[in-house]
C-alpha cells in the first residue's frame, strides 16, 4: 500500500509531564512510513510550566526532524488552538490527527495508525475515525455515542468486558482526545467556530453533517489507546465561565 502522509496535532497546555509522555509514545510506538507530530502550545497562567513545555518542544524538534511546534500568543482553547497547529502541517498530509496532551500509545499498538488510515482509505464517506480510548485504570473512556445526549456509550466499563464491541461501529461524533480526520474537512470546516472549548468535536460533526450528509464517524474497538483525562483536574474545566456559562 502507498501510505499517505499524516500530520498528528497535539495541544499541550498546563502539564509538561503528560505532554512529554504523549509525544514520546507517539514517536516510539507508531509504525507508519511518514508522519509528523506538531505541538500547538496554548500557554497557561503558570509561566514555569509554559517554559518547561517550550523547552520540551525545543528538545523534541532538535532530535526529531518531523516534530514541529508553535507557541500561541494566548490560550486559544481547544478548537482554535488545534487550528493554529494545522497552519504548519505538511500540505501533502492527507489525514490529520487531533490529539489531547494526555494520551498514551502503548507499545503493543505499533500499527494503530496503519489501521486507522486503512479504514479511511477504504471508504471516502468516513469523516473521522478514532480508536477505543481507555483510562489508565483500564476502563472505557470513549467507544462512541449513539445518540446526542446522555453519557458516552460503554463509559467506565472494564477493558475486556464481553459486552464491549469488537468490530468497527458508527458513532454520532468522535472524541477529539484522539481522532483522525480528512485534511479537506478541516480546510472546509475550521474547528471551534462557535464552540472553542471541548465541545469542538460535536460541533465539527454537526457541521460535517450539514455539508456532507452521507459522511459518517467510526470507532475501531480493536485499536486501543490510553487517555489520562486530566481535563477534570483543571479548575476551569477548559472553559471560560464568563462566555460558556
């Protein structure tokens, strides 16, 4: 197979340790012919943390030619922050990964990107695809949502539970903690147009539905990635209470 180029966007914010672990796992545990990792740093209020993240980016860039980064002038939040990283992706990248800064690719999942790209290549109407995401305690973080409302399907179920799906399944949208999409969709539909926070994923899916009614979103349960979910540790929950209520 002639594998297309892929750009993986990661959004560091206020935790250098998780960010470093995430990038190291992407670089070490991804068996794919050509991919780049791009960090788009949304600065936080702690200047020591900002300096540590910038230093980590400089080290990664010095040691990996396909690692790029930019430091945003302010905290642009989720969607706009990712779009700043999108600006410096290789224009030949056909697919764009959208990743949180607290993900972890285990060493037994080296072919995760090949499996996700293969799924997109086989069906041009697949808008996004994501792996099954697990907390580090081996319970489900994300395996799709069938309806708009309520909690995620399979949330907190233990890994290996016999009732969990094993074959690809359709979801109403995909969680951008770890999501792969088509470049042209981001060019058509920039993230965070009205929802800059962690609702960027559902807003993106809604706009895709309007522009491309036949497009679908899929989860690949056999592709398993971990997600720390430090979102809940952040006192503002990633939102500005003045603008988001």
